[in-house]
């Protein structure tokens, strides 16, 4: 019976643009995720909390949110998305130079 409850309580995960707020993700959890996501490639929960100037005691809840809302996977998706934008910008700039 408890296994069923755990499955039902898991949030639905939107794959496309997963870095956006997820269904049932609280405002506080999404705020925390954004700080973590925007910290960059060398991100960690502890570093993001320090950067946000929040008390270290927030690490526990941020870790719980990270697991519940798949922060690592969402950050991978976001990093890939940003890389795609950077590649497109470089290719556009290259094409502009080639026109000259």
C-alpha cells in the first residue's frame, strides 16, 4: 500500500524544457532550483546556497527538492539547451564573416 502512495506522490515530470517550473513544484523549490541551475557547470547545492546568501541549514531541504524534482537531469537539459544557443550564435557569426 505504501508503494502505491509513493508512486502517486511523485510529481509529473515534463521532459521538454525541463528547466522550467514543473507541475506541483512549489515556488520555494523552484526558486532554489533556479539558483542551483544558474550557478553553472561547477554547481553544487552548497555553493548555490552560499551564493544566494542563505543559511547553510537550507542544504537538507534543497537536497530533498533536488531528488524530488530531478535537478541534475534538468540542469543537464538546460546546459545542453544553452550550448545549442551558443553554437547557433557562433554558426550565424561564421556565416556573416563568410559573406564578406
